[in-house]
C-alpha cells in the first residue's frame, strides 16, 4: 500500500512510499531518501501533486517507538502554518538529531522513577484559593494565569496542581525561560516531590537526551523541566503544561525556526485538550489582554512568603551627588551600601550590560572599534583581554598601531559589569564580590558560586538581567540600579513593558526572608514618574495604560505583525531586490506591507539586512496569503528571506 511519510527536512509535504507493513498515522519508520536512510513519520495527508513520474521507494522498517499521537501531528501542522515554516522542519523540532530513539531497557529510566513523598509544606489561605481556581476544569483545555508578587510562593501552588495531575497517571511539562535556572529549580522540585525530574535543554548530554526522549515517548518519565525545545518532546500522556515567567522574552526563538514557546505551549495544550498554567509577577501585554477579555482565568497572590514586605524605592539624584571622573557610583550610594553591609545584607549592583566597556575609542586618531562583520561596536572584556562582538562572536586584541603615532591610546566610554566590578572592589576591598552574567554563570563552576551567594559568603553581586530571573538569594536586601537612564531609552515597541517586568522581577530578588530591603535608582532624570510607574506595587495600572496606547495605535496585541528580513552580500542589489519583492507581494497579501528599510543592525555576520513589516488582522489569512505569494518569488543566489511571525525585537 502507498503511505505518506513526512521527513525532517525543508519540505512542506510528505512523500509517498510503498509498504507491506501494517502502518498507521503516527508510526515512526526508516526510509531511503536520496542516498541516505532517514527517519520519517507516517503523516495524515498525502504528498504534493506533481506531473513527474517517480519510482516509488519502499519503507525499510517500522521503528520500535510508540506512534506519534494524532493530536501532536495536528499541532505540528498548525505550528507549520502559523509560523510559516515547512512541516518537515516542524517535525525536525520533535525528533532528536533528526532521529527517533527506539525503546531502551527498563533500567535506563530508573533514575526518573516516580515516588512522591508526603511534604510538610502548608499553603496559606491565599495560596489554597489560587490552587482551587487553578484546578477547576482540570480535565480539559483552559488557560489559567497565576499572577503573584515575587516571593509570594507561586511555585508551591503550581507544584500542588502538578501533583494532582501526576497522581492521575499523566505527564507534566514545566517550561523555564533560562538554562541557568534549571539547577536551583531542580533542587526545589526534588525537595517538594522527592523524585528526580528529567531536565531538558541544549546543555545536556546526547545520552541523557536519548533516555529522556525515549522515556517521554514510552510514558516512563512523568515530569520534564525544560527550556523552549522541551515543548516538542513526544509526550505519550501529557496532562498539564506550566509556563513559568510567561512574560520572559527568552521564550522567543530567534535562530533557525522562529516561534514564541509560550504561545506555542498554549496551542499545544489546546490540541492535546489539557490545561495550561501561565505563571508571572507581571503578565505580558498579550496575556493581560486575554485576561481582560475573559479568555484566560486568573488568580492572584498578593502576600509574600512570611509576610515579607516588598522593597522600598529611593532615588539618588546624580545632579546633586556628582560622580567623580571615571566613576559610576555616587558618594551617596556608597554610604547607603555601607549601611547595608554593616547589617550583613547582601548587595547587588545592577547594570544590564556585559563586559567592561561598550565603546572603545583612540583619543589620538579617533578610531572607534566596531565589528568588521556587524554594524555595531565591539565590547571590551577586560577579564579576557579582548574586544568582542556580542552578535557574531568576533574577537580581537586591544593592542593597535595608531595612524597618528606609536600605539593607540584608548578611552573606554560607558560602563559594563566588569567596570562596575572593578570600581566596587576598590571601594569595598574587604568584601567578597562576583559578577553574575551570562559570561560567568554558564560555566561548570556556577553551581558553586550560586551556593556561596545563597550562604552569603559573597557579599556583593554585580549583575545583568540574568539575576532577575527567578533566583532565590535569602540575604539580598539592597539593590543599586547603576544606570536607569540608559536602560529606559531606545526605539523598542516593547521597551516600556520590558522595563516594567525587569524592575518588578529585579526588586523581587530583595527582601525575600522578611528583612527590610531597598532598591536605589541612580539617575540624572528629574522626571521620576517613570520610575514610580514601573515600580508601582500594582502593575495592572501601568498595563492598562500601555494597552490603551497599543489599541489607539493598532499595535500588537490588536494587530498581527510579521517581520520579513532579507539578507544579502551586496548592499545595492539587496535594496533593489527588496523593492521588487515588496511590489510582488503587496497586492496578494491580506495586510499592509511597510518598508523596506535598513535594519537597525544593518550588517550582521557579514551580511546586509533589510526589513519589511506586514500589519494585518489577527487571523491565519495573513500567513496563508503571504505563504502562497512568497512561494512564487525567487530570490537571486546568495539572498535569503527570514520570516518572523509576532516579532519581539526589531534589530
């Protein structure tokens, strides 16, 4: 008989194969493709019609893997249509290195065996009410938002909800926005449940991935804690999805197949007809809009654990407290920090910029050091003694011959965390300090550093936004925001929303065990309303205003945006082709086509970039009309089109 087989490649349709085997939709098979043998899945529709005559090849064998559920196949078909990516590439996200793992010996799954212990944790009345709301209609699809101030015990509430699902024999998935969070989170999970969850992200070994993939497909592993990609695991009996920090921008996948893991998680829950819980201190605008419309149910936690109060806010006016030359910390700030250190409080200096300095200039020849591959400045990393591009990874040494005379004499403009760290060490030489950024916390030693921070053996942290993401530091009671002014500037549609979420998350790191805590903002800006707005205890006030601005201007979530990025090696040819492409698609697309314009980062990894933006109604008509017309347009060799549905940034 003839069967349609989808293979994990750039094709948007399955291929027809012959088979004597009794195959059903969802079966994993090995098939010949070209000169190779590949893994494919029996799909639910037939191949693309063609007039050419092909010799139909034969399925080689059926694999010993439980079939992919029809609901999961429907989800992958929808995912492909929504994100305008070929079905074969959607399937590739589900497979492991384009393959499927056949059943392993039972002992391989032993480390993940379920054995739920009785725990002593007692929920507060507020937590119990939230749990009750969360567990209503738990048998079928619904979206519930658990919004709670940081440190209010949201995790314990959704652990209880998950416990109920596991007790009924189902599997659970907890999505986290950052790999760095999984270690501390896994410990919290084991402490509560008494058994080990499967942890899934890009950093785990190939062997572990094989065990987890197979354990999930065979229903031998019950809980996965993972980053974005864990959403595509072949769950046999998925019963609940939890998206922690649902507002986090890290859920957006920008490389390869672009998608928003939070939105795709909601869609997968819908196709599986299971509940999904979104957890946040400050909801994303999209989630907030859906709560207001009554599409999502909501429960709130306003009380912090042990009734700890939220930090106070103080503004340090840099117009009055002048900074010394080449200094970034005001005298008034130093006095405040000394007061906290004397009380044995841990202190965080926050600056959302990696490295030592974001801009290096020679004061003799005025050469500014930018990346040869990208149109952005190189960042000086003093610890590594190099200039680094944070986009393409280009590295170079600082030692340069000057076009005027001798060697270049450098000025370092603006601070990064390394520079603040250097200054902090001079001011507080007797205190233990560490830098907390993606450069320092993705190493094997980071677990030891975390342990020292938790035990208050490190008194001063200098951190980027990574520190705001769910870490629990019991002694942290003083946060100094070194530079509020720079982080509030820029031309980002989501700038205000991001700041609101960032500073709420950041302040939530302080005062978690009941001691009084303060966040200090250093600023030259005398209009302190912005700081008051983004730190207001009730973020809904700000979100209501932001939603109104978006509605008035027809911005997401009231319209669909699709970004089209065309890249090429020749600047002039690229511009010409972009205009040609616009006029080709304009009349066929169910929406307005804006642009083309040069991307803010015009050159990236040696390629020039031009952007167009489609604005349209929130329906699949926009994607479908665009897919059809794009298929008919052929770009010259060396040019590439990338489609980003619901873009988060506009770089």
